[in-house]
C-alpha cells in the first residue's frame, strides 16, 4: 500500500510538471486548447496526441490518419479487390483516439451518430450464428418461398 502511495505521488508530480510545461510553451498551449475543445478528448488523450503525434496541424488529414494507423489499407491484386483494413501506425495514438471516441459516443452530440453508424453496419446479434447464405450444412435448404428449412420437416405456408 505504501508503494502505491509513492507511485501515485510521482504520477501527480509528473502530471503537474507536464501541465506546467504545456502552459509555458505558447504553441503547445494553443494546440492543447484546441484538442481539449473536441468532445471526448481529455487531458490524457491531449497529452498523448501532443507527445506522440507532433505532426498534428503540420500535415493533411490523410497523412495524420496514416501516421495514427487509421487509414484504410487496400488488399488488392490485379482485378481482385480485397477487404480494406486498418492497421500499423502509432499504437499509443490509436489507443488514445479509441478511448476518446468511446467517451465522445456517450455525449448527446455524438450518440445519434454512433447509433446510426452501428445501425448502418448491420452487425449480427450473435457472432456465432451462421447466416443462411453461408450455411454449409447438408440438411439445411431453402424452399421456393425462401424460408430456411430442415430436410426432415417443413412447415411454411407454401408447403413443399
């Protein structure tokens, strides 16, 4: 318990020193204020963005998205179009932005946007439930009414 108290005191001192350094540097103070004005960005996220992404405000949004590891990367080859994925970049920045996004999604301003994106994504209710189109079970078929049926029994109104 004594070690935790010592560590908490050290963290408090470091946080105070960082805040003082940010306040004493006009450019950092300006950028810190801009970051903190965004919904979901708290003192920790703002500090991480200032420290780990010094290019912020110097390069365009596409470069920043790539540096943070948030730019979609295509997996294409020839005529084949693969799935886009987000990876690479600066993990610490990506983690801070993720936590900020979670926090912002709980605000009145961003909650409707968050819910609309979830609805548009059409996420399955259970990740383990297979979709009828991808079912490879030999006993599962569809009738002319497009209902899913078991080969041993069928009870739709069209009857087969």
